[in-house]
C-alpha cells in the first residue's frame, strides 16, 4: 500500500513539529508531564489524521466535520475496547503455571 503524501499529511507533520518545539522550550523539571502530554497529543493528531485521510473526510463543511468526528470517536472507542479486551485477557491468564524455573 503506497501512501499518498498530500496536504493533509503535511499539516499533520507541521502540528507534530510544533508540539515538539513547544515541549523543547518547557523547563526540565516538567519533563515527565510534558512527555506524557506530548505522546498523548501526537497520538491524537496522528490518529485523527489517519481516520480523516483514510475515510476521505473533507473539512469544507460542518456536516462533513461532524461525520468525521463521529467516525473518529467510533474508531477510538473500538481501539480502547480492543485494548481493554487484550489487557483483561492477559490479566486473567494463569501466569504461574506457565513459568519454568531453570536451576
């Protein structure tokens, strides 16, 4: 699958670069909090760009923006629902019986 680097991806890249520059200007003692915010922001921007570009959402009217937002929220709900399923499955596993001790 070839990626089509259109104007949308350039806007996403500019936003990511702006976030990185802002974080670089923040004081060192706030590095942990800004790191979390940066990772969260980059995730939101990339996932929003991915959903809007793959579903060919045009940002030229309120109706299409609302439709795109609905698609994005459904996509995020599905993403976190799957993450919850995987995490709960891993927690319910009997990890003690799978361990092997080599002496």
